[in-house]
C-alpha cells in the first residue's frame, strides 16, 4: 500500500479483531501506519498472535484487550483500558458480530439479546464511550454492516434486523456527529463462508448471484476500511457494498 498519506501516530480500536475479517482490518490499518488495539471476546490465542505479528513489524504498535461486548457494562472499562495505553483514539471499527440462523418458530429472547447486542447495541454504546476522544481527534467510525441489511437472508430475521439497525445507526451518527467525526459503514458480501460451514450447493448459488463470479477476500474489506479512514475526507453517512456486485444481481 503506497501513498503519500499515512495514519502514523493514530490509534484504532477494532472489535472482533482476533481473526477472519477483523484481523485483516487490523493488519490493513497497521500497514497504513496506525497503531491498533485488538479487541477479542474468546480468541485470546489468536489475538495475542496477531499482536506479536504486528509488534514484530513495528514495536509497541499493537495490544489486545478482552471484553464481552454483549454486556454493556464492559464497554466503559474496555475504553478505559484502551485509553490508558493510547491516550487517544482516532478510529473505531465496530466489527464484532454474532451470526447464526433464527427461524421464527424457535426464536428465543436469549438469541434476540445476543444478536441485537453484538451487532447493534454494542456498536452504539462503544460510539458513545469513544465520543470525547473521537471528537478531539476529528476521528472516524466504521461500522461493518452486511449486504443482508437490505435484502433478507432466509431464516436469519434477528441478524437482519440487527444489521439493518446498524445501517441506520451509521447514517444517524453521521448526521449527528458531523463535522467533528465521520461515520461510514461497509457492507460485505460473500467474503468468508461461515465458520460452521456451508453446503457447497449453497455456495455455488451465491456465487452465481455475484457479478464477479467469485467470493471476495478479507483484504477487500480491509482496503475499504483504509480508504474510508484515510482517503475519503469528504465521505460520511455512506455504506459501501464490497460484494463483487452481488447486490446488483439480486
């Protein structure tokens, strides 16, 4: 990534950053010059390995912090821990997410609390907790939404509701927090198949709907994050679909 602009001296907090797309975002911001606080819930080993990798590239440029963001009482202590290490915050990436099917007949209140909590409630209260530092830094919030915030995914009504809410939160905060803070979202398409697996026939059906006829890579999302943080100073309130044209084909 070559540019005459970089993020040197800035600090980013990326939630759910121990692996998969979150880890790619952390690497992308780090490559662009930012230092990174890597949040995780259960993946301590992956988080510490990523910290070691990034600090091997640039010493004292990354650390890990644990919290279960479904419990909003953890948000303020998380932010306190981050700021005790960084003394500033320039970028907040709300990436942490729960994802699983919830057919209507079997939906439970616990599933509601978990899916709304991780995908919508936690980002809202993290933005609130980070508001003073982001205002001071004229910072950036990036919310990782989903193409299914607009078009429902079968048997995933709670996840769809949560991501649709996150899309509206993105636009609402862009209006409310400008001109001090820019707020944008990224809506990934088929980037990584679910960790629990997906039948090959369903994967093939999805790929047929994609204009580029292939899944994307986590680096595609990371590049979009870096673009919106570093290269798009006049962009706010937008949700960028990074989906190979899947949303065009629906």
